[in-house]
């Protein structure tokens, strides 16, 4: 790498949770530089936030349009390489489309857009322009998740028969107070879209299930619930699954599972054994066998696959966490941008980040579970 | 107690797994005496098994009919007080009905009968005769399960919103070899009934969910699967649940979850917090709260409820297990028989064992999940 | 087995904790029958306790002398086979010696006696008479402990380099109230002997370390403490260890480790790997390797050693606990008595219970740690 | 903060493990900028490493002397604020002293120096110049460690009675191959100093024990071992401890605990309860009480102390790890430098990083355990 990859951020001003996470993820490996930002739709907040982040005054913008247009006029050696979009869901599509139109790669917080239609349009635009879209399905960035995917793809478990994925959180167990910005926009259909819990965390679970198993969901039977009174969007749900190889599954997602933190967990059972991974102890992958002692694979050990090692920074026993998983997505995206800059074909290793297709499937998941939940029909075809 | 309670066992001869477990459970507290048995339908096995168990020759019977008739003619001070029926499912009803008819209390391994109809008939007979029926839903015998039930009934978690229960096993991941008797009868519809996995372990999960939560299942949406080729009965299944207070839930049961041992686990979430209990670490009850540190309740501590303490034999840190949970059911049943013998009203504490009503609901569970699974209708009313 | 093995119990009347545990352990497998007892030195308590246990009036004795003499006069087909001594430490030697003198095998709760000298005298008497002494070092009765011992003896870990054993309890963190009988006699040098914590739980830890590793302690450096004011005996201690093969180790035992239940735990490290076992999750044995995933061995699985299987009653995932570990000692002892009765050489499998030699080493441990703790000399030879 | 704090790195070129960790830690929060480096004593490696890190050519130095002198001549607005020294132990003192002499703050990887004497000299120089020294005892940077320290200092556990700290690793179980640079210098007395294992990991354990408990070690009894043949320095050791309030303790450190990763763990017991923390699950703090359920405190929750929250970046359930703990030390050090730049008194919150005094105590620990281990005297006064 001859220079750092330059990032412009849209959203993520003061008080925004996920913007700070994205910046840490971009910082960790020292490969990416925050060069400009349109950090808030409020100009004062945008300016103050830019100053806090040590941005030069002339690259603190007050709208994404201004940023994209202005940056596109800078010399190639100065202008940003990609935008990172960390706004609420309803504000993903427009800046993403504008960035693609002006030749910038795009990284977006999940879900990719407000609707499936928008997602398809972005995917088409990316294909047309040859630009990259990266989606931050963080949990696929963990080394032990990659280890599981690798073992399953190599057939270690035999044919996959059952996938159980769950994502219980408890933080929306009570009606959210007005001042909680995170909770507020997620509960507002105009900003979040047609789903609450399933859009926010269910999509992570669905992505993880497909990523690890290498399978695709083909049929669902969904039961979405509004548990806390006066909510407009689901805050809980259970979904029966069928996959394209005949495997069955369950997906549970909840934001009213009182006392749970961020307990995304997956189990995949095959003919020969099963794997289990919990995000809250992410450096452990439990592998169970029919007639042998259970094995505990741990991040950082010599016996792991190359792909797990490539996404690890520390030796075994030095726990990596959520921010490092997030950083793996940024790092792989940045290395792929760099390869493209240099006209090199990106390796599968660095292309291993969620992309536009994952974004489309995620939006399809949201639309399908909402439709299935409203239907009296038991099994509902998963349409993309 | 003036004398030990006398038990006659039906089934449970050499090589039978569950018969040995029942005898240990009956032995542990020294309150129950095995006084006679019809331990096998094979007369030679019956005799050899009786000798192994130190039974006197004249109380080793070769059929349950012989045993029940003969015992009923002995003086009250000698004859058995109850029968323990540990035969395969299709051989529960007849001996149970005959025992009730001849004035003996009845303990039966779950599920109570071969069909819901039989279960209702037994329940009616027990009510008519005033005799007791006890069903060994073992998992409800654990002290920490009773603690959870107690806390929930006292409102510690607020209104219950969600119940997730699962019972993964892996022992039927491969086609069972002919010589495995346990696997063989369970896979045979003529002996097991209309369901395999759901009858064998799903009923435990359903019972545990209702026992701990104090709720009743009112609607289900079931997806039963035959995963291993050539099986005739379900070996896996996922069920969406709705409860009588509006709570939702999931029940997963599987015998093809490769590598899993006997991993029945339950989580119940209410407005204020949630509980979690795993059978494989049964002395721990995890209680999570909205805004306080998670608490870990442990068997044998002074802060537990009276009902948990009543069902515990050792101080904290001296783990009790499956056999002690089983023994709690036997002990409470024996103490209730004794109270009845002495004309005393049994206390709620000793009446705390699964009974005929639980048996009827268990059979209803089996019939409903099988029917729901075959149906295209999404939500299926749980009919008893 | 043609008849049950008959046990006479000394001590263990109402309110005694460990007596009840011994009876459950003896009951579990249905091989042993409590036939008589001298359950308390208080005649009324002795009688009431005997009645509670359904003993016939003529075999409820009011002193151990009466019991041993009377039983020795009964015909062989009726009289007890062994005594179980569950009194405080200072009341072990006399009944044990009298029993041996009258031809009865002896089972004693640990530590075997009040002093090393007494222990040696008992051992000599047992050798002289050919009678058996069994000592209830419960923790060596767990199947996973036996699995660990077996693996180590077969060289799975290579040469052993380090042994870390600890036994923290918290129940004596406060001055014990007068009415706690368990705490009272243990704190009284006239009843407990020269040590409190080390005699009560340290001996278990030392036995476990030697049992699992197959090594013997040869040198110690002990630091015993009286943490709670006004105690007369140690309630806490740390000991550096050296073993006969050059391995080093640590033994920590405490009864003032506030909040701990009964957390005996051991780790043994060899050249090739290490094992870890916790009593509070006794069905799990963790085995770590230099360059392979950690393995989790679990009770009841087909891949375990014969000796582990022989000491297990239930399939994997059906947790066995403290009472079953205790029962394994009783069962093996009973089977050995039976073999002797029938003139058969006991197999190593059934001889696998702690014996007089373990009792002598346990008393030596107590005397050596107390002496070492008082000494200014760093390393103290472990003298037996 | 008006500008990023500028760091110059000494050591940490290609292939160096700990240098990369330091850079990530410095990067995470976007507050620190790597502005120059003398990354290797090999000029070619120094230059290549500097290029890889996007350093401008004129600030890639080939010796620490060159770097310190050159930087000191740059205008204040450009020159580095501090040096980060990540060389082997024998190369800490000289650059640190030179940096202090030229007005630069100093951050050093632990142990602070090669000898206690050097450590005292650095501390004196820092006091004389008013410059800061920061030592990366990483484990004190974890939020749950700070929570534990806070609770103990507020008396939640009552008077502290016992501290058990251990740091088992297994990576030196075999003679290290020549090409392992990490292992090689640590095993060489000329580079590592008078101790191997105790200097490398034992010092972390000792620091953690004093940091969390708020106590100071006053007496020790050490048993250091060379387990792998032909080593020149200890690779394992056990130490009995006494603290200044009368509490006792144990410290175990090993690099031949085969199969262990990086398992530093601490337990502290007081009159009212005890805490337990494991580095490999760092977001969990277990708090046990005499008569209440055990509590599990978890990073990121609202009920935690301010100091824990100040050192956390993500919401509960989003695990932070080793790199974030490391980053907390860098962040607090940078904020303190900034406060000093601006003439503001640093708050206790930002001053919470290990300093010169910790460095001196760490070197004293090494010298004392080595001396104690060689001595026949049991208790050895901890001299600083």
C-alpha cells in the first residue's frame, strides 16, 4: 500500500453511536484515513463534530451532496476513495447512489436501504460502474465465524441438517424514553422501514446463518410481535426456516428479551457434528462430534484456517472483540479498494466482506418476514 | 413415616435403561422399597432380573396381570402400595388401568400413554378411585426449576412475554443399529405412537415450559421433520408457540442435533427480567435484570425458596443431578401416598409432582404437534 | 451378588449432615442394606433416628461398643458386614479398631483418625486381620476424575510438571454461630485435631492431587492462617508442593473464601498437555493440548475409559453429582467385600476406593503442613 | 483536544509482535498520530517498516538517538510529544533516559527496565523533569478490572483477606525453535534480565494484584523453576504472598502450563464477598456474596462505576478485548499529556495509567522473587 485509503463519512456526528464504532473500525489497522465528513444534517453539529475529529475546515461539509460534489473535484491524490454511510436506514439510498454516480466506493451500515427496491437499484448501479459496495454485517467479521464457515464448506460436519440462530436483546423491554436517539429512529416506520427488530437485528441473524452455513433460505414461516404497547414496529419475532439443501432452522430475534445484552448465537448441525458460536464469547468456537470429545477452537491458534488467521491481530488468549470484527470488514474493503486502484485482481481473502448481494438478500429477508407474519399461509416462499 | 412405601415394578429388566434409573430414584432417600416386580415379558429375564434385585422368589412375577392380582390378595401390611410402569409407551395403559382397578397408585414413565384417549381414560379412572397417578417428567424435579417456577409465580419477572425451550440430542443422528433397544422401540410407531422425537423429548420440553412459566400453550405452528432416511417417525422439530396470557414462544426438539448430549434448556422473559436454566448444569439458575447485574442462583443456598430447599439433599457446591431430580418425584409421590394412608391432607410441597393432568396435556401436545405439522394452516389451536 | 451387603452405622443421627449423605450413597445402587446403627451417643436420639430409618428395634444400639459386640454374636447370614463411621474425627479410631478386632470391615469418613499415629495403628490392624478399610475421599469417586487419572497414567500428557489444586469454601467466613454443629466441632481442637481447614478440606485436595497425578508429595512449604479472630485452628492456607518426580505444585485450601461454595478444582500440566477438573461441574474434563483444539470430555460418552464408564450410571448429558461419586466409593467397597466373601480376588476396578494407606498419607499431610507452617525453614520434607 | 498527540516509536519494526499491538492501541481512538519512528536497529528494516506505516521519509530514523535529537529540533507544532519504547528489556533504559533529557514524555512496554536500579533512575528523572512515564501493564486497562478496583476501594467486600492471582501460559512448553524471536530474547539473560517467566508475565500478575486490591506486597516466599532443560531463566514459578494489611495470597505464573493460552486470572476475597476476573473473558466480573446470589457484572452496563464506563467504547454485549484495554492506557496517557500541554490539572480518571512507581515496584518484584527463590529463608521481605 502506497498511501492510506481515504474515507469520507456521512452521518456519525456527536452522540451517534454507530458512527464512532465505524471510525474506530477504520482506525485500528492504520490503513484508512478519515479525510472528510458530512457528519450531521445540522450544520453546527456537522462543524463541531468535524473539528473534534481533527478534520481540516475545508473538508467539513454540511451535506452529503456538498461533500460528494466537492470531493469529486479534488485531485485523485487528495479526494476520498469511499464514503461510509452511517445514517438511519431511510437516509442510506440517496447518498449511496450519489456516491456511486460520482465514482466513489460505498460502505453502508446495515440494512443496506429502506426497501428491497432501493437495494436492487444500488446493486445494479454498483455493477454498472464497477464500484464496490460494502455492508457492515459485523458478525461475519469474527475470526471464529470465518473458521466455522471454512470448516462447513470443507464438509467437516457433513451435509447440514439444521441451523438455529438467535439474537436476543433486552434494551427495548420498556417503552423507550424520548431522548434515546438510537431507540427513537428504529421505532419510527418513516426512518426504519417496515420492520423494527427484524430489520435491526434479525437481518444480522439471517446473514450469519447463510454466511456460516453456505446455504440460502428458501421458505419461512414468521411470527413477528409487537410486545411493548404503542409500538408501531415489531420488537420481537420467531421464524421457522427452510434452506435450499433441505435443512430446517429457526431464527429468533428479540429486543424485549429482558436482561439480554447482545446475545447473537448460532448453531449448525450436520450429519457428523455441530458447531456453536456466541458473539459474547467470540473467540471460542465449539465443535461437537458424534463420538469424540467436543473440541474448543480458539482465536489465534496455529491449528486454525488461513482465513481465520488473516482476520486476527493478536496471539491466542488475547481476546479480540466486536471492534476488531468490525475492523476486519473495513480492512478487507480497504485492501480490495487498493487492489482495484493498482489494477490487481482482489484475492478471495480480501473480498470476504458483505456486499451488495448480501444487502439485497437482507432487504428481501425483511420484506419476506413481514409479509409471512401477516399471512395465514404456513410456508412462505422467500422471494428476492 | 412408619414403614417404607412398597413399590412393584413393571418392566425394567436387565438391559433396560430407564428401569434402572427409576430404581435408583426410588432408592436414594430410603423411603421406598422395591417389594415385587414383573420385570420383563420374557419369563426367564423376569426371574433373573428379580434375583439380581434381591426380590424374594414369590414376588418375582412373569406378567403384570399376575403381579397386580397376586399383590392385591396380600395383606395390606405386605402388599405393594404402587406400581412403577417403565415399559415402552404402548404398554403403559393396560397395566396402569389394571392397577388402578385393583386399588394401587400408579407411577408411569412419560409419555403417560400411547394416545390422548388412553390418557383421558386413566385420568378419569384415577379421579373415580381417588388413587394417585405420577408421571416422571424428570426435569421438573430439579430444585432450580422449582426456584424459577416460584420466582415467576411471585411476579419477580413481571408479566411473562416469551418462552424459549429447546431439547437437542444427537444420539439418533445416524440410523440406529438393530441392537440398540432404546432406539428401536422409539422408532417403531406400533410401540412409540404417532411421534418419535416430540413424544420422547418434545413432551419434556413442553411440560417444562408450562411448569416453570405457569402458562398454558394455546396455539402452535409445528414443523416436524424426518431427517434420517427411512425413519417412520419425526426425529426433529421446531414449533412456534402462543400461550394463554398472550406470550409467544419457541420449542425446538431434536434427536439429530449431532454432538448434543441431553441439552434441555429453557429461557423465560418477562417485563422485568429473564431466567435461564440448562439441565446439563442444573444447579445454576441465571436471572437477568433490566438494569442490575445478572444473578446466579445456586442449589443449596440459604437465599432460595422453601420449595427449592425441600427438594435438595446436599449443601451448596455439592452438585445434585439427574438422579436426584428423578428421586424428588419419587419422594414427593411416596410422601403423598403416606399422607393418604394416614388420612392426612397432602401439602402442596409434597403434591408437587407431575400428575394425570400433566399426562393428558402431554398426550395432547403430541397429537396437536403432529396434526399441526401436517396442516397448511399456520396457527393451530391446542386442543385437549 | 446373592445378598445385599449389610451396613451398621456409627454416628449420623438426626441433624447430622454427613451421615445422611453416607446413607444415600449406600442406598443408590440397591446393593447395601442399613441393618443396624449406633446413630448417636445420646440414647434418645439414637432410638428416634433408628426408627426414622426403619431399623428394627433390636438393632438400634445406643453405643458403638454395644453394636459391635451384639452384631458379632449374630449368625453370619444376619450380622452386618461392615461399619460406617461418620462421627467427628476424634471418634473415629476407637470404633474402627473395635470393629476390626471383631471381624468387621470398616468405612470411615475422612480424615481417617485424629492423629497420624492412630492412622498407622488402624492400617496395621487391617493388614493383620485381612479386613478392609475404606475412606470416603469423595472427589476421587467422580468418573471424570478417574478418566483423568487413567489418561495421565497412560502418558497422554507426557511427564507431569505441575499440579495446581485448590479447595476454596466460604462458609466459615464469619465466626460460626453456636448452633451450627458442623462448624462447631470442626473448630474445636479436641474434636477436629491439630488442624481445621487443612484437615477438613485440604486433605481432600492433597488426596485428589496424588490420586489423579499418580505422584506423591515429597516436600512442602506451608502457610496456614487463622483469618477469623478467636479461632483456634487454621481456616485458610497455601502450600507450595514438590512431588517425587520433580514436579512442582500449589495447594490452596480456604474456608474463608467468601462466596465460594465447595469449589475444589485441579489442574495438572504435563509436557504435552494439561487437564482441568472442577467439582462443581463434575461431568466435564477439559484437556488442553500444545497445538490442537482443547477437548472437552464428558461423563457417559462412548469414548471414555472403562474405569470411567464403570463408575457411571446414566447416559451422557444426564448429570451425575456428588452423591453418585460418594456412591461409587460405597459400591466399589461393597463389591470388594462381596468378592472377599466369595473368595474371589477383587479386580483393580472394584478395589479403586481410598484405603488405609490413603488414610495414613492424609494424616501425614495434616501433621506435615501444620509443622511446616510453624517452621522458618522453607522446604519441609513430607514425612509419613 | 486541538490536535492529535504525536508519537515516535522506538522498536516495533516488521515481525515485531508487540510494536504492532502498541500501534493499534494508539490508533483506536483517533487521538494519537504516529509521526516518526526508529523502528529497528537495522537501517534497512527501519526504513522499510517506516514506509509500511506511511511515515514521511524524513521522519524515518535509523537510531533512537537520531530520532530524539532530530525531533527535539523541530518546531513544537510538529515534533513528537512522546516516545513509545517497544524494544526488548535491555534496550528500555537508554532511549527512555535520552527522551526525558530532551523533554519528551515516555511510554514503555513492561517491565520498565533491565534492573531495579535503572527503574529508580528513570523515575527520579521523570520527577525532576516533570515529564510523564507510562508503563503498559495492559490488564489494568480493562473496564471490569477498574470496576473491581473501584468496588474494593469503596469497601464492598469489606477488609481484604486473600488474593489469588495466576498467569499460566503454555507457549514455552517446548524448547523454543531458533527462529522464534519473541521466545529467543525472553530466554536470554543478556536481553531479558535476571528472570524469564516472572519478568515477562509474573510482573503483570503482581501489578494486577496490587492494582485491584489497593494493597502492597510486603513479604514473599518464592519457588521459581526452570522446567524445560537448558533454559537459563525461570519458565515457571509459585509465590506465597503477604500484603500490608495482613492479607495472604498466592501468585502463580508459568509459561510451561501446556495448553494454556494467556490465562491471567485474579480472585480477591474480603470479609463480605469475593471477586473473580479472567482476562480471557474480560467483560465479565463475578462477584460472590456470603448470603446472596452471585452477581455477574458486565462491561457496558448502566449500573457500572464511572471509571469503568470511561474506559469502555461499546454498549453491553459488544465485547471489548485486549486491544481496547491497551488502548485505554494510551488514551489516558494522551489525555494527560494534552491536559499538561494546556496547563490543566489532569483528573484522576485520566491519570489512571501505570506509571514510574508501578515500574519501580515491578522491577522490585523481579529482584525480590529471584532472591527469595534462591534463599532457604521462608519469608522474604519485599524490598523496594
